C-alpha cells in the first residue's frame, strides 16, 4: 500500500512538472532571444552599437534577477543584407527556437518578417526606419520612429525657418531609400519645396557622377538617405566636388564614425528625442550602465535596443503571471495587453500597425557632437 502511494505521488509530481514546463519557457536553464545585426562589413559600426546596448540590458536584467533563469542572446550576422539574414532567421527560429528576434536595417527586417509570421515569432526593430515597416506584419514591432515621421518634422523646419526650397535627395535604392524619397516628396508637396531625386546603388562607393549632377542642379540643400560608410563617402565626395550647400540627414547619421567626420560638421539631421535626464530608476540605470561601460553619453540607438530587451522581460513576466506559455504569439499578446512600457528615457506604446510615435529632435553636428536645435512632439 505504501509503495502504491509513493508511486502515485511520484507520478503526480512528474505530471505536475510536465504541466508547468510550458510556463517557464523553452529552456529550463536560460531564456534565449535572437538578434540579427550587421556584425561585419561596411555597416558593422551599427552592429557594435546595437549589440553593446543589448548586452548592457541583459547584464542589468540578470543582475537584478528579473527572470527565474538567466537571459541569453544568440547573435547572427546579417551583414545588413537580406540573404544572410534569412539564413540567420531560419536558424534562430527553427533550430534554436527563440520566441523573439531583434532586427535592424530595413532590407533585413523586410526579409525576416515573413518567416517570423509563419513561425509566430515576435520581431522588434530598433534601428530600421523605412516607412514600409509600418503594418508589415502583426509580429513586427518597431520601437523607433520611421523616417516619414522624421521628414514630417525636418521639411517644415528647413523650408520655413532656413528658407531652403530646392532639395536634392541622394537616396540609396533599397526599401529605406525608396521610402524616404516617397515621404520627402509628400512633405515637399505640402510645404512648397521641390525634390530632385538622385538614386544610388547600395554597393556603390564612387559618387562623382551624382556629385556633378548635384552641382549642375544647384539645389539649396542635399539630403542624404544612406547609411554607414556609404553616407560618409557621399559627404566626403560632395565636399571634394565643391558642393557647399547645406547637408541634411536622418537618424542614421548619429553614429561615431559620422559624428567625427570633418565633412559632416554642420550637417542638420533628425532623430528621435529620448529624455536621458529623467529621474526614473530605469533611465538612471541605463544611463549609468552606458557611461560606466563606454565613458560616453548614451544615444537613442542604444536606448532602443536596451528597451527592446526590457519589452521582452516585461512581457515574459506578464505571461508568467497569467500562466501562459512563453511563445512568440503569447509575447505579442502580452505586449499588446500591457500597452505602455516604462523604459529608458521614454514610455513605449505600440500602435496597431506596430509603430511608435515619439518626439523628434532636430540636431546640428558641431565639433563631433549633435547639438539639439529644437524638439517637435
């Protein structure tokens, strides 16, 4: 009789463990998420910034033991190209079985999102800004304003306050550049400026022909819709080609290599405005982590990817409280149910189309630093 009772207890304990297993995640020893960043190639500077911020968030979360087991990030190199990103995404969702992936770059995010939708994995993008990402998939959340939000602020400023009415748009011929040009044309139609379109191959490094066209067109300003080393080469060759007009840009210019570039000094560019002076504990921890680790002031890119990790953590905690399995589908449900996330420097709230709307700052690059001109909310 005693043996039967003991066997029954053991069976119940085993069944209880099996029933509870889904609620603690797919890995008993750790929680895992994926990240597909450019870790090599001409855009690796972004990958270093993004992964560094993610690592800070993971360290802070693990130090505070916010989850029952440690959080780990599995990194894959996209090289900012769609094909390597597709391979990386298939590995993360089919082999590693992560419930969430962090993404960056518009071509990469567009490439991996259909896989995420099929496998029901949540994707958070903190760096890509193509307008095409709005409403691309229910499984895609963007915690960065898209470039049409930036141009909605920049064009009225340069036309009304700087009196610039003829703008040459040098845009990379990919989803980001095409989306930026379309948004610029809409804004120029509203505010009485003209957009001169100059397409650039994403792989190009010689822009003498385009520089000559800019010089002949005699615009009031040149807007650069490119990124990484390419945007720096464009600025160098514009100045070498005796183009002295005002250069304009977007949030992708807020990276160290561009900020230090002599030819970039004086550039006016937009980007989301994050309140790093906030006294809330999350912001204070984030700022302290960045300053201690990098001996520099934080940037909005760092905040975006730090905050993306926090969205995962808060959503996972919500699932545990509601006795729901950790999965991409349930993470999305949790994020929608939570509604507002108090994160570093801001409060995140995702729109039905997966976008966020945050204050946009207009900045001028001077002496290697971005000086804030004004904030538009």
